[in-house]
C-alpha cells in the first residue's frame, strides 16, 4: 500500500542509474471507452454487453456500472489539458462501437463520431498523437443477442464498423489497433463468464477467439482499403508462463497454459496457423470445425506493428487430485481443456489485483515476440498496477505504483538493448476508472479520480512520468 508519509516519490529517480530511450520513443497513457466515458445513454449511444452485464445484479462488485464512470464524455477538454500537462506524446483510447454505430449494424451515428472527432482534434491541437483502438470489449448488445463473438457474422459486422470509423477519423489518426486483449473477450467473456457477456462454455470461448481474430483480419483489410497510410496493429495480452518445477508434468502444464494464453493468438495472427499441440489439448472441447478455408490467411493479414499488454507472469503446476483451484480461476474455467492446471503463487509482492509483480517478465515477453514471431515494431500498449490510494492533504503519493512503472520501464529498456524494436510505452491507465468486474474498487490510474466530485488529482506517479517523458528516460537530475 502507498505510504503517505514517504517523501515525494519523484525523488526515487535520483537514486537510480540514468537510462535514455531511443529518439522519438512514443510515451503515452491508455484508457478505454466503457471504463471512462460514462454518458451511457447520451448522444444516440445504445447498450453494449458491458451495460447489460454491469446492470445484472451480482456481476460487478457493489453493482457498479459504467453509466457515469469518469464522465470523460463531458470532460474531454480538461482531460486532454491534463494529458498535455503531463507531456504525453500519445494517448491511446478506444472507440465505443455502440456510440458510433448504435445496435452494431447500419449507418453511423454522426453525434457519436463527432465526439471522437472532437477528442482527436483536441489531442492534435495539443501535439498529442491519437492512438485509436477499435474494440475494447463493448460489443453492441444486439450483436450478442444474435450470437456474439461465437457467431461468425460478428466478424463481418466488426469490419463494417471499422470502415465507418476509418472513413470518419482516418484523415487524422495515424495509429490504429483493432482489438484489445482478445484473450479476455473470448476466455473471460465466454469461458469463465467473469466478464461480459458472462457466458460459460469452453467451445464458445474458442469460437469467440477465432472470430475475434477473423474480425481483426477483416478489420485490417477494411482499414487499409479506407486509409492506406494508417499504421495498423492488434493488442494482445501476454504472460510468460513458467512451470512451478522442472518436473515434466509441471512443464507440460506450462506448455498448455502458454498455448491458451499466448500462442492461441500469436500463432494465427503472426504465423497464420494454430499450434498443433494446442489443437490437441482442445480436442475434447472443439473440433475446430468453425475454422473455414482462408480464415487463417485473413487473420494473418500483414500488420505494421504489434501491441503487447503486460501485467504479470503465470506460474503453473500439474493437477493434483482433489486440489481446489485458486479462487480467481475457479470453475467455470477460462482454460478450456486445461481446467485442472494449478496456478501457483510464489509469495513475491503483488498488486491490489493480487497479480505478482514481475518486471523481468516484460523483457522475456518482448524478446519472445520479437525473437520467435516478428520483426515488426512493438509497443507496450498497456502496463500498470492497481494499488490502494489515499488522498492526504490533497496529494496522492503512490510510491508503489511509481516503483512498478520504474521497474517495468527499466525492463523495457533492457529489451531494447537486447535488440527488441520497442517503439513506445503506454501506461495503464491515464486515470482511475471502471475496472470491469471489480467496478471502481481497483485504481490503476496515474491520475486519481474522485468519483463523487469527478475531481482529478495527478498522483506522484503522474508527476514522475511527466519527468520521464521530458527526459526521454530515467535519469538522475
Ligand atoms: O483495465 C484493464 C484494461 O481494460 C485491459 N487490460 C488490463 C487492465 C487492468 O485489468
């Protein structure tokens, strides 16, 4: 927990070695539409699966919803001014599909698109590069009613939506990512059901993962057709997966979870095939009959960049008869076919999400993507931590979050020195926000949000990050 009695955390830098990042390194912060916008029923927006889910009793802690969130929809100007104060070079945001295409099909909603035009124009006016994510989990509810991501047609609907957004914003947005963290959409949304739409069926989760990637591929093609100069990529959330011991059964457990968490997406997207061992692991779950000829060619449509979200590492062990899974992974499982693999905690420091802090895992992850999969430019499109924050005398001295960022930026630098073409880093998150099934109970922001007054307070980590950006690195004064 943050210690409010500590000296101003910005001094932490002075005791560390200086590190400089490559010229032009894209320093940013990220958010997502449903997590910050609010205005859920304004400007022609219709419900997404997250509106339905959060309004269903028992789904989100304390019944929190994104109805108001950080009210960013009404505070766009001051929020961009805060970004400028921090010196952000880029801001990664997502477009709310049901705001710009209510219901998920048919014509665009001009009022919805205007909001994003104003946002992008405001960013550009402040010299901040907009980075647009098309899908950060808010599927229009009617598309879920028609089958959701397990249904193939949703991929085609995503391509249509992409064209609408590209036509409207392609003249002023250079960087685009199609999906954010398709693993979460597929395996938390349709596998364990802890995320919207809250369905629990392993085969559906696998189908959803495939159709998300198909939608991505079709979306890339739609973007290229509409805006040939756009720089297009996808964001995946990756974890190093480590066996708890060298015992062959633990090593095999790690292989299985690595298959589901990482290779399920990396291989189709960057190699155009599903890993054979993963398909064998899933044999009892699905026959992959949903994969049609030509799908993998679409899914592996060439990209300009890859976004990596990194938070922690998984350490896993072979099943033990009668053992209870860790609470977070309890049935229904988000690991179809590998439900009984055990997730092991090592006793190292954790964040308020109970995620182990493991900065070396970022080096490992970036090196793996580069060395095993692609020469494309990589970006850390999310990295950050939740901690309990306290406002003391109008300040939030979040030393733990600051230390997390510091350690992970050092890891990012180490990856660059090892040859990884890492071109940018986006802190998660710009501001505290709706943390999905945890509602507003987990704070990831560099900017504290008082949800009653909507007052924003830049935390120590934000002031520190502004210095990092100004210096283009971590440097002693
Ligand atoms: O808040 C989320 C974000 O929406 C996606 N990546 C992980 C973050 C922290 O859980």
